[in-house]
DNA sequence: GGCTAGTACATGATGTGTCATCCATCACGG
DNA sequence: CCGTGATGGATGACACATCATGTACTAGCC
C-alpha cells in the first residue's frame, strides 16, 4: 500500500470545477426541458432513440446498449413513461421473453415539440461558450477516458 | 422565433461523449466509494467540508454555499447522514433559527478511511488519463461556462 | 409595541437511479 | 426429451434529488 498522492490545489480546483460544471449543465438542461415540455433529459434520450427508427419501435435491450443504461433503470423508466402515455409496450413474436417499446402519438409530438428548445439550450450553455479548440478537446477526452476501461 | 440550428454529427458526438463521460466518471466514483467505505460522493463532500474546519462544525447555510446544493437537498441529506451517525445537529445559541452540523467520531473516521481510496480513484480515472494540457482546458472550461451565467 | 420582510431550516410528495432478486424463455449438449 | 446455463425483462426496496410549502425566528421600520 503506497502513500496516497493527494490532489494539489490546482488539481482540486480543476476537479471541483469539473463536478460543478457537469452538475450545473445537467441541472439547467433538465429544468429547461421540464419547464418547456414536461420531459426529463432521460425521457428525451429515450424518445430520440425511438424516433431514430423507421417504425418508432425498439427492443429494450437495443435501447439499453444505445443509451448505456443499466437494465433495471431502463425498465423502471419505461414503466414511468408508459404510465404517462409517451410510449407503449408490445409483445415480441420472435422471442417469447422479449418486448417492444413503441412510440405513441403523444410521445412523438412531445419530442417534436421539445427538440428545438433543447438543442438551443445545449448550444447556448455549452457550444456557444467554448472555443472550437476546447470542443475538440472535450471530444478527445471523452474518447480517451471512456476507452481506457 | 428563428430556425433551430441543429447539432451536426460532430457536435452530436461531442455532446453525447461529454454526457457519457460525466455519467461514467460519477458512477464509478460512487461505486468505489460505496463499496470501499459505505459513503456516497455526496456524503464525502459534506464530510470534507466539515473536516476542513477546526471544530468540525458548520452552519448549514455555510455548507450550502460551499457545496452549491439546493437548501432542501442539503437538509434531507443531513437528515440521512445524521440517521447513520456520521454527523449530528446542535442548536445555535446566537441565532434561534439556526443550527450547527457537527462531525461525529464515526463521521471523522469514515472520511479518514475513505479519502485515500477516493483520491486514488479520481487520479486513476481522471488525471492519469488526461494530458496536462487537457487538464488545463477543463479548468478553463469550467470557469468559462460557469461564470457566463 | 406591532407589522412586515426576509432568513434559516425542515418536511412531504413525487420522480429518479441502483441493487438484489426473480421469472420466463431460449439455446444447446446429452 | 431433459437438464443447465444464459438471456430478456420486471419488480421491490431503498437512497437520492427537486419542488412546493411550512415554521420559527430575526431585523428593520413605523
């Protein structure tokens, strides 16, 4: 057990800043979405995946790998979204265990209504405040950090 | 109402990458802390603030401004931490409305035990995977994005 | 003193994420 | 056909975050 290399002041500032940045961004995005269209960021992500398919239907496990969510989180979330009428579940003929998640009309109009405002907010809070060089760095970082695992 | 400037593919990748990066990092940090010392990241942050004071006592509103938490989140969280014996509440003589949050012995030993492993993890997952230049960019970014508001 | 704001904090309701666990079904070797 | 293990998915319990609201006290101001 070697000695811990504590974070120096600079590193502390960076780390705290990163945590705060991330919490602020997510928080504001969530509030904007919630206020303007009654959706959460998670709802939005699910709906986007569904609208990206021609039929507006996906197997949950496909959604799961797209979103990189835990399986039970997805299941719970789908239950809540179904209760709110944004999606529906259908049985899967091919696989007796499986199911389909289907976009409802309400779901489709919700995402259609929400998208412009959300994209504007992402642009305003994130891209507009960073230089192209910084944006490129973020891209690199996410690849580096995520791949190394 | 002008037309929405949608995100191009590159921007989409960057944004998704950032979201995923952040979720992964927080998730792993939380799991490590939880597994190794039974604390959450939030617990850890509260305890750090308390240990930074000579007496291990702070007014909740001071904690709030340090952590930048919502007041009710803090209050709920303190209730849970108190129930687990990590902190205690005391009345404040100066201000009849106020209170003090005090570090208990259990709380102090919990943070002492947790700190090395947590710092190691932060280093391993974040700092060790980034170049000094990237770290500097993160620092800049958090300042830019957070100040602009 | 009495009125009015504002501050410090708590609480309840509700939505969200995680863990552990369970059930049904599929795939496959015997 | 029959086990055995893997896969697709649901569920209950619980920790956590947020919103709206409530309570108690302080601090002016008349």
